[in-house]
C-alpha cells in the first residue's frame, strides 16, 4: 500500500506481555495510561480497527522500520505506554510528517534520540507478528475528510537475545526432521515488514 500525502499519522504499536520488555527510556519518557472497559471494547471492535492492509503475519523482522519511516518523511512525535486490562502493555508511537512536527510541542523533541534508540531495540531484539490497518484520521475529535492514519501493530514477540546476551539459536533440519550441520544457528525470520518507495509491504525472506 502506498503512503500518500493524505497520511497524517502512522501509529506503530508494540504489544508486550511484561514490563521488562519495554525499554527503560520509553518507560521513563512515555506518557502513562491505563486501559478502560470502553477502550477494551474499541480495541476488540473490528469495524473501528479499520480497513485491513496486511493480515496478521507471524515471524516478521521489523528491524528497518524506523529508518524506513524516516526515509518516507515521518518522525516520532509522541510515545504512550498503556497497561491493558489483561495485564499486557501497549507501547504506542506516533509518527507524523516532518513538516508537522513543529506543531507537536512538549518534551519529545528533546528526548527524540533516546526514544528512537529504544524503538530500535524493540525492533532489532525480536521478531513480531505484524498487521497493518488504514484508518480515518481524527483532528480535534472530528474526522478529517482529507486525512488518513496508518496503524501498524506488532505483537507475538519472539525474542532474538538470550539472557546472557547471546543469540537465540535452533537446529536446522532436513525434510525428515533430522539435524543438519554441526551447530544450531540463530533463528531466522520468514518475512520482513518494510517501507520502500513510500509503499508498506511484506517481503518473504
């Protein structure tokens, strides 16, 4: 799908099961919220989720998404950490066009480098299940008829890093399920979520 001039925001959401999976910089800087029952109902409402652009796809590498968004003309404007009613956390990162960032005051311009480093950690230290929706864009509580918001959701986190800092590995197997090679190798993604030529897409690895 093409990211056009009418894309006013790209909302990237990471869903994690434990607080420790949220980088400390995001915990310290991000706005803290608690999910409400109404919020839960909205999250589960498929109509509100919007038009599906990419169906939920497991085992995706998203390592380049921050760089891809920057090259597409977007930068971080706001970060929210929301604790969900089921105990998980949403890390919601708003990206807006470079030309709009000056209108987004507050703390983040001073802390953007820290936030971007933390987002890189989220992206590079795990594979994710990825899905993408196209939504209406709301401005001052009203639908902007000319604006759209792209929502990218990452959940189903598969860590790539062991507690000792080494890579998570697995044995390669042949068609009969027998080990191949002398040592297990770092796990590999089956897909990459990328933005190239202002188009967001899944690429098979």
